[in-house]
C-alpha cells in the first residue's frame, strides 16, 4: 500500500540537557530552523544556554526545564511533559541525550497509544554499554549518525531491530564553512593581537569542548615532538569547559609547563568564530583515543579545504577515509610517529581535501522527511 505523507503542519519537540555548545546542540538548532522553514511548530526542551537566542531568532520555541539532571527528582517533569505533548499535539518527541530520553520514554509510555507522538532517539555518541545507555535504543525509530554508530548499536544492543534504525549522517553547511574562505583584515588583526605568536607560525588547531577523551595530553606530547622538527609550529586549544573540568585543565597546563611548551601551546577558549579560526590554521586535529560517532569539527574544517589529521577510527576515520585519507593517523602510533606524518601534511605541496560529501541540507531534509513518513505511517495504521 502506498503510504500517504501527512499534509498538515507537524509539531516536533526535541529534548536534551542544555543549549550551550557542542555538535548535538548545534544539530538541534539546525533541525529546528529547518522545521520552521517547512511551516512546522518546533520546540526544544532543555536548560537555558548561550544558543537559546539563536533558536528563538530562527522561529523555534524553548522550554527551560532541568530535564537532563541526573537525579531521581528529574522525574517530576513526567506529568508536565505528558500535558505539554497533549496540549500542543506533538507529533515527534525526539530525545538526544540519555537522561532526557528516560523522562521522554516514561512519559510517552504513559500516554494513550492512540494519541501519543512518535518517540525518536538519536545515537549521537558511543556511550558506555549499560542499562542506562540502552535508552537511546528504545525509540520507536532510532537514528544513527554514522556507520560507526550503527555498528555500535547492533553489536552492543542486539535486540534492536535494524528495520527501526535510520542511518542519517550529520552534515556541514558549505555556506557557513565555505571552501577557500579567507578571514577579513579586521578579524586577522584581532587574532594576531590576541595571539602574536601566530603571526609567523605553522598553526595546529585542536578544537572541541575540553574533556579528557579529546586527547589534549596527547596533543602536548605531539607538539613536543613537532617542535624539534619545526621550530615555528604553534598549537591552539580551542573550546570551553565547565568547572568539573578545572582539574583536567590544570593537568594539561602542568604538562605544558614541564615540557617547556608555554610559548608553543595557546588557549583559545570558547569561540563563536570557528570559520575564521579554521581558515587561520594550517592543520586541524582530532586526537580522541575513544572513537567519535561522527566528527563534526573535522568535517567543518575539511569542507573549507583545510588540511586535517585524526586518529583513524570511528566517525573521524570514516570522514577522513572519504575526503582526506592522507590525514589518517595510525591508532597504534605515538606522538613521534604522528609528528612525522603531520610534518608531511604541513608541506605546502601536500594534497588538499576533496569537496564536502556530507552537505547539511541533505542531512536535514532526510531527517525531516523521515519525521513526515513516520507520522503518516502512524496516522494510516
């Protein structure tokens, strides 16, 4: 039987812990904006954060609920979520993180079967395998953001029916991260004023939120090895962190000081100008020993034609294998062997990345088309 697509305006609600920074949060905003452009109603439920203004500017609506707190008291949101879904006729209830997914799932289970929304989860990360994480596989529909994420689910949660899974790669907007982009003189002047060490350097960038899994300590070792080969190489750590990471930040800085690299590794903090930062870098790195499910920051830089290097596993390995295989670093390597590979990539004659094969528009359309199909299937069943 031919499935009829829903011809009415849909209402979607995405649920996550907060709207501050990160790939999940950015993807949430992108889906919301695209849904509004289709004439749909879009809600995001989370704690407030620096991205809320952007969400509402693009037509999304926000509920400031502490629905991501890992505490039994968080379950108090169950009746409010049920009432919210009923009052606003929510068609898609999409959970993007574990604690919010538990609240959403329990509320969804308590709603009348004939009127509850389609419950969707997305496996954004390769979390520890346990009962708590399993909730991300309990959606009626489970989106996985890469073949790596798909294989992770199938291996660790064999009861999940592959038919309920949907592989939707995340994507990057070529308009936001254009090929061969050059920052203007005003930005470049400010950048060099803030970081005069970069005026005549070879700049290596390690972007991403500051957490132990991102490979900052390995970055310090790498910079130590590179400095002996390329005296003017300078590394920049870009990304914010919360107070829980203060001890780790101190550990990184102590290692930098012990190795005498204070002038070779700089802290850039949280940035809202990553397009310019990528363009001002000679090489962008991903050194996480734990595989990433996708690797968005690396794809952003690659789409601009910026050379990248990353450990050859997970989503980063998938992306590099397709767009820039020269940048794959051996998982069995160490700082010294990685430095040898990176030295080759820093040669101006080394190859540049191929064009982006993960456009954002394709990813957004695929996800919203799935929403429509899932709702219409529910309506005719």
